[in-house]
C-alpha cells in the first residue's frame, strides 16, 4: 500500500506593507517644518519650527536605506552650509566641509546650496549638491564633507555656460541633479543659465541637451545652450523619458532622441505652459502634472487670472485636463516655486504644493480635490514628501 504524501502547505503570501503615512519636509525663508500625516493622509501633526529665522532651501531624506536627512541652509552666522541628521530630524550637525569652489577666482563663491540629491542606489554614501552660482558638488561620506566636481566647475566652458549677468531673482542656479537608476555614470543637470546637460562618465564631462527648447529672451531663440530649465524629472516608470518645465514651455524627450518636443502647446491658450515644476507619475509614464503660472507680458508668476489649478496629462502631453477642485475659484494669486510642488509614491498618488504666502495644499487622490493643510508659514521654498518619519 502506497503511503499518501502529506498535502503541501499553501505558499505564504507576502505580507502587505501597512501604510505609514507621509511626512512633508518643508523648507522656508524663515526655517523648517515637518508635517506628518496619519496612514490615510487625512490628519497632520506639526513639528517645528527648526532653525527659525534661517533660509532653508531644500530638505531631502535618503531613501536608499540609511535614512539620513540633509538640509541645505543659509544661516546668518554660518553662512551657506549643509546640516545632517541621522535620527529623523531630532538632532542636527553641520557638515564638516560644506560645498565650496576649489578655486575662487573672479570672486566665485557659493551663495547657497539649492538642490540635494542622494546618489545612485549602488553608491549608498554618495550625495550630490547643486548651488548658486551654478556649481556641482559631491559627498562620498553621507554628507559630512563635500568636494567640488571639476568636470563642471572647472570646465573650460563654465564662463559661457554660466555668464555672471544671467540668472533668476534668487541668483543663477544649478537646480536639478538626476541620475539614471540603471547607470550611476549617466547623469543630467538642469540650470537656470544654460539649460539641460548630460554626462555619461559620472560628471567628468558634460554636454548640452537643449535641442528644440526655446529661449525667447536670446538673440537666437533656439541656442545650443542658454535656456532656463526650471525643472526636469525622469519618469520612474520609464527612465528614458525626461519631462521638463522650462521658462519657455513644457517639454518631453524620450531618449535616445536628442530633440525635445514642446508638449505644452496642447495646454489651453488662455493658461499657457509657463510654470516652475513638472511631476511624473511614479508608476504611469504617460501621466504628469504641472502648476501653471502667468507668464504674460509682466511675468507676475502667479496663478493665471487668480484661479489656481493643477493640469494633468494622461497621454504624455498630447492633452491636458484642469484640476482645480478645492482651490479658490477667484482671487487665488498663488506663486509656487520650483522646489515647492511634489508628490508621494502612495496609491493613489498624493500631490502637495506650497506657496510663497505660506500655505500648503494637498491632494490624496491624484489631483481630483485639494485641501489646505497649512497656512501662515513663512514663504515656502521647498517641499519633499517622504514616508512618515
């Protein structure tokens, strides 16, 4: 008689990760605040101010496992510097050697660090920083010390790429650093003086990537470089797709193509395609959001006609739909800076924007409705959404 085999145990299903909620890392002209939500992102707990009275340009959390928080600050006593925390923001320590140009000829000195980026997943202690005036800096010890990157900062073309009389009201900027998640050597930069640049050798050399991007303020409206790239973002779901919100429109390029397409031409003509930020969906490469501003003759940089709205594309820029539910229907003169519009990775995606009037607005349903979750903060410079601290 054959002995019956014991029944196989059903394979155990992986446990679902319990949602923890979101923390908004808020940098302002007068300090930093952390707003942390419940799991449903309905209620928010406030932690702050931190570094009250100091300019906080950017706060970023390392999502590669270490959890380090870095803060780009401009303080009255220490000047431009980086602070770091390894205990979720309870205690902070200044970097031992903040970003500084190796050669300070012609009076070039870091005014402030504007942008912080964790390095590639294969380089867990590496961070990158972009400054004003435009400069690229790297840390290989988790933000403790920073070195100037000669491939950009000492490039023979630096003076032409970054003329001293060009820039934004807050100074000329290196305002984005992106790393191809598939290749640590493949990097992109966005600048306010020369547009977008690409490196294939981990920042040793750079070349402009601005074909077909307008610079209406230049004698040649389509130069090799000279554009003001307000914001660039790789699609997490399709890293060869780059979205760009430029001073002169909304663009997209699908690499290895070199020529950008002005997808902002599909925006309503009464609204236009001028703004500061563009946010790709974390899982759907054809979905992205922008927050338009009035780019008419006097460039007030406020919501067109005082009617704030987010616009979403679901077809990679072929069409756009208005999302304004919850915002003021009139007299809403929002100004949202390039680092102050962000999203989380939750399902559904949460969108968050901070205004120069100190308000924070949130949508937990991909823009279907917005709710004001904060008011009366100082002028908001940056927002980052991370898993709740």
